[in-house]
C-alpha cells in the first residue's frame, strides 16, 4: 500500500521507551531495544582512558579527528573499493542518528518528496517533516520477506522526488539488499536528480557469507549518496553516540554546514581511542561471526517455541510471527508477554507510520548467551 503522511507526530513516549521501562518495572528480560547487555572491548576502554590522561579533552576539528577520518577512509576502501577523501568526504558525528538527521536537513527543501520504505527506523519521518518535506511511504510485508517492489518505487517518483532512504542491514526486518536491488536502484536514479541516504549502521552484521551492498561499492550510487554509520553498533558502545557520515565532497560541504551548528564537534578522547583501535581490522572483520553465533543460538532456541521465525540475514534483530499463539494486536501481545512471561520485545507496527499490524514481534539477540537462554525458557511457555 502507498500512502503519504504530512503531519508531525505528537511528542510523547514511544513504544521503544515504554517497553524498556516496563521490562525494568516488572523485572523482565529486555530483548526490546537494540543494545547489548555485555561490555565493550577492554582495550577500547583503556585507549579512551589513555586519551583522557594524555590531555585530549578539548574540541577536535569540526569534521572530526583527522587520524580517525583517515582510518575510516582506509577501512571503507578495503571493504568496498570506494575511496573517500578524509579531508572533504568524511565527517565524524554524534552517532548514526545525528548523521541521518543532518543529511536529511541539508538535502531537503520544503515540499521535496522523500521515499521511505516501511517498516522504518522512527527518526526518518520526523526529520523530513521538520524540514517541510513530504514522506512518501511504501509499505513492505513479511509475506514476501519485505522485498522492495521496484515497480511501485518507479510509480512513486515524481519531479519533486529528492531523496530515497535505504537501510541495509534493515531494522527491524533483518533483511539486506541483494544485487538485484542494487541493479534496480541504479536504473531508477540514473540521469535523475535524486539523492540517496543509506543507513548502514549494521554494516558488519551480515550472515551466512552474504555481501553487504554498501552504496560505497557502486559509482552510480556513491556519487549521490550520504552513508550513515555507527561506532556504537560496531564496538558495542551504543551509549557513546559515535558515528560518521560519508558523501562526495559537494554533498559533504552541505552536510557540514548543518553539522557545524548542530553539534560542531563530538567526543574527543573517544575519537582518539577509536582511531587507534581501528588500525587492527580484526576489530570489525570478526563481528559477523560473533553475532552469527548469537543469531544461530537464539534461533535454535526459538525453534522450540510456538513462534514462527522470519529470515535473519543481518543486524542483531530476530522477527517472529505469533499467529500460532494469538490473534491479538502486536502491541497488546508484546505488553502481555512482558508482564506475564517476563520477556520484552518490540511490536513491529511501531515502525509503520499508519501502525500497520502484521502480527510480528522483534527481539534483539545482542545479549549474553545466558540472557538468551533464560529468555527462550520463558518464551517456550507462551
């Protein structure tokens, strides 16, 4: 279904904070919000402490510490073959969400149209609306594994289309873009004045030997794309709010005009620490195996429950259908399972602007094995 939303959402508590707060209140295992229950690498903490003791406690340059931008450039070229100039094409941000917000703010003018695929991370639409843009949502369905219907995308494009937002690996569906998606996207944007915002914060969480189709791999896409990335997802440090954005120089120049007056500069000692830590490529190349073990373990356990597992090709989220259990609304059953069985999840209707309910829940498996085992034991009783 295609629909257009225009009004800003009311302020208030979201389902994400509600579920975490409820989990704390009733003592439930929190598999709702996407953060680990284990610590980040001790070496990274040591490097942050060293940077602080060495006096790196004042502002870094607005675009970020140059050694860190250089390491990001090296890492990106090694992985995807696309070169980004650390001086003019990379900016360190206060997390992936700030990178996303800043890119939208510098790209969108009033009445510009932005194509968003739902279910979608809940920060996209508000940022678009704040800038006076129009959200053109295309709803995806679990019935066909959330595949993008590219013929419908073509129908959505008008002379006002300014931006297409992509997320791969995808939150909450755990799907990833495939080569056919890239081919379709290239064909759609070629010779068009359309920008791309690619949310790639889970870039290293790709399973079963599959490929991460970053926009950095493809010249037709790279030249028109903002790529948002998160160190929080990379190093189990979501509370540090550290990320970065990459884009061609002419786009990055506009990005920095917003960034300068939004946050100006981000955490200095952490930039020094991450710059040093990234020199060892094993710090990120081993993440897929690390999380795949957690995914496989959780899926093996969940296969013993009455939930139906949906495919999980990337990210650290596992979505499930509960049609064998109940016909309740997903919000209702999520609350009930938290209260009665002690495990918190996220109802995926929260990721649709119209609250579309496919009777699907999302669990986060970025947890200790004993946490996952306890959760599965409880969910087997549902």
